[in-house]
C-alpha cells in the first residue's frame, strides 16, 4: 500500500513538472520580449491596519451614530 502511494505521488509529480515546465519557460521568454509589463502593487501591513482602523471609525461614526 505504501509503495503504491509513493509510486503514484512520484508519477503525479513527474507528470506535473514535465507538462507545465515548458509552459513556464516559454512564458518567461515571451514576457522578456513583451512591449509592456503588468505590475501589481500591494500595500504594506501597516497601511492595511490604518485602512482597517479608518473603516472602523467611519462605520462607528456614520452607521452607529457614535461620535469620536
């Protein structure tokens, strides 16, 4: 049972790497030649905490009627 599970795990790993590796390699080569690149900018943890605190204050002020 353990040998069969190990064989199936190895087979799945081999198939996934052999099928998707060429896609990733060709995509990287094509991306280097692209006339534009897409970048994603994310906020820091402290910015997210500030946004959360601001939303909590807005909610308590506008929805609940609490004053600061």
